[in-house]
C-alpha cells in the first residue's frame, strides 16, 4: 500500500484531502495525455492502451456520482497498472474482483470521499451530502479502517 500512496502523492491533486470532481479528472487526463470518451456502453467504463496511447471510455448513461467513481477507477488503472509496452484493457465491473480492481476502487473511493470526511461525518451524512451509494460509503469505511487512509 505504501508504494501506491507514494505513486498517488506525486499527482499533487489533493487526493484523499478533498473530494475530487470531474474537472480534476479531466485535468489529470490532459496532463497524462489520456484520451477520454463518454459514449453509451454496455459496461460502466474501461481503460485501454494500444501502441503507447492511453484511453478511458465512460458510459455516458451513468448517474453523476457513479460516473465520477468510474472515471477515477479507470484513471487508477492507468496510474497503477498501465503496462510499460504492449496493449491492455481493464473493464469496470467485469470479471473477478482482482487485486488490481480493489486498488482501483480504493483510489476512486478516496478521491470521492477524503479521509477528513470519513473522520468527521456519519455514514448517513456522507450518503446524503455526497449522493454516494451506501455500499460505496461502507467500502470506503472499510478501506479507512484497514489501511488508515
């Protein structure tokens, strides 16, 4: 986990310090030269890399908070799991819950619900104020309790 935190801290975006938003996501993608497409999909989103070009596709039909979660989840695949060379693809919500999927979820949840909010708000307040699903808030609490982030 320490290596992940070090990698993320180099972004200098206040990850896990304040709730990140869509503007933060697009700023990161521009900085890292990641093409983003919001289109109707049969999956929530996916990250892929072909011939050194990085792309994220997001289902345009997602509700705002779910879309934001998927955006940061897919960015985490780029940041933490992009290959040095060759092609790759990671699909949100497809297949088994691998370590990579858990890491991408943790990155996204900490981006949306920073530590200070976990420490000062109740679960119901987080759900109501941030409009985030209860299952996501519970998972964020589990990450905080297990890793202290």
